[in-house]
C-alpha cells in the first residue's frame, strides 16, 4: 500500500475486539461498539482492502490433533544474499509454520510443528539439508508453550 491508512478509534476498537473473538457477528460487535452492523462490515472491508486484516484463523489445539513436537530452527546461510531463494524453498515445507529473517547468530529463524520426533528428523535431515544456501542449522525443541497471544491493539493513548 502506497499511503498510510489513517485508523480512527473505531477501527482500532474493531481490530481489538475481533483479535479477541473473530467469531463475533458484525451485528453483535456493532451493538458492543454502539454502531450498526453495516458500519462494522464497511470498516472490516476497508481494513481488508488496506491489508491490515488478512482474514481469520481457526485456533486449533495442535496437541489434541496429534502434533506433539514444536521446535525452532536457527538457520545459518552461506551468504545473506541467498535469503530470498532459501525462504522460497523453506516455504515448500508444510511443517514450517513461521519464518523470520533475523539479526544475531542466525540468518533465519523458523518454527516447525511435527507429529513426532521421527517427522522432525525427516524434515531436518531430508528436507532442510538439501536446500542450497543453508550452511548449517541449530534446533531447539520446545518443552512447553507457556502462552501465545496477539499484541494488544489499543485505541488512543491507552497503555
């Protein structure tokens, strides 16, 4: 987007409320914020067109679905100029759920979710190691996720 979108207090309230509960109907959200459901619909459409709202996600308990291993992988690149091509290849690996270009020890940092250690081993050994440009990796297995939350978007100068 070329120009910055000016978000007003209502836009921020809508974002805040829907980050907390994306299932809420536009009519119920409108009642909560003292505007019509149609106003909510128009504002959400505007936020989607601006790229601020990128759809909704179903929050699934992955452990209940049999995904017992969460790991983080620090990736060292042969050259930082290889980031784009390596990122493109990593995107093809469905177990990698998040990838960041980072400062510090690693060039990239990835989150990976697998059913078990055998699947993690397969991804690390058979998938990652064949990608040209990766010098080496360092893997951290998560023992427990203490919390996972969205940033709290606030209207005005509230802290």
